[in-house]
C-alpha cells in the first residue's frame, strides 16, 4: 500500500467535506441558522471525535505497541499526554475564543474577531489530519486490509463531522458582517491543514515505525482535548439537550463505521 497516496486521498475527502460545510453560507437567507442547529452540529462533531479517538487511535496504539514487544499502555498514555500538552500549548500561543467570553484568550494580538475565529478552528483541524494520516500509515506499514478498512472508517467519520465544522466557521463570519463569498473562502481554507498534517504524519511514521503507537495516541489526546475544551462546552450552552443528542448520534455513527468496517 502507498500510505502517502491513501492519506492524500483521505484527507482530500475530509477537506472537501469542510468545503461543502462552508458552502452552506449560500443556502441561508438569514445571516445564520438556528442556535439549536449549531449546538447539535458541535455535539455531533464531539461524538465522532470521541469514538474515533478510542476505536481508531488508542486501541490500535496499544495493539501496535504490544506487537513491537512493548508494554501497551505506556506509549498509549504517554502519547496521549503529549497530544494534550501540544494542544494546550498552541491554545496559549494562538488566539482562541471560548463560550461566554467576549474577549479572546491566549496571546493578545492586533487581530479582529473573525481572524481569531479562523485561527482557532484551523488549530483544531490539525489533530484530525494527523489522526487520519497515522491511521493510513499503520495500514500501509502492515499491508493490512483490516487496518485499511478501519482507516477508511476514520476518514469517513472525520469527513462527516467536518461538514458541520465547516459551517461552524463560515456562518458566524457572515453573522459578524462578512460577505458570504469571503466567509466561504475562510471556512474552506481552515481545512487545508488536514492534508498537510496528514501527509506529514505518514512520512514521520514511515521513517520511524517504533514511534507509531506514540503518534496514534498523540492524535487521540489532541482530539479529545479539542472535544473537552471547545466542542462540548459550546454544544451545551444554555442548558439544552440538543448538543447531547448530537454527541450521542455522532459517537454511535462513528462506532458503527469503525467496528463494521474494521
């Protein structure tokens, strides 16, 4: 298997789904859809990422480490902690917004609200690209159809959740007064980091197979940090159960995809 080609195709698909999500700005006559729809979309994305972190990343990381003659939980927990630390550091270095806050957290820069929003969501696309890339790197390393099916399931799940994520960046931009065309372009560009980091991850994993379990768990930790820090709090604003239902649906769909195909 050609891990680079597979990762490029898979992350190209996830980028396409982000683009389609961003294109929803052209479908709404009003400036933005209902708040309930936004919370449901965020919850759905959270559910997909939680399931993907467990079935597509952490469990394969443990199994791979054991195949390499190592204690499975050590690289799984170590890589997980490094992934969380990585995202926490980037959150401090790059501007980000949090629920209920009018001012940005992190380093104060002379950027407007729209630019900071683009930065924040683009940051969160990094672990998604890494997750897809490392899953295909594992499949290519073992030349395994089973692992390939699991990687395809992960890419499908990431693509499904990227659709509402693309909308989540573009729709608030038009709500802040930006033109629909410009908001669409920004939403689309936010997904470009996924192919970049996905292909780069395949290269790193191929060059040093021993760190593959660490990279799998690193991506899992980074994704779960995004879920807990950003997606779930925003999906649960105003005490509604809509975000919870979205998260349960996303988790269920991703679990079925992964188990059925993998």
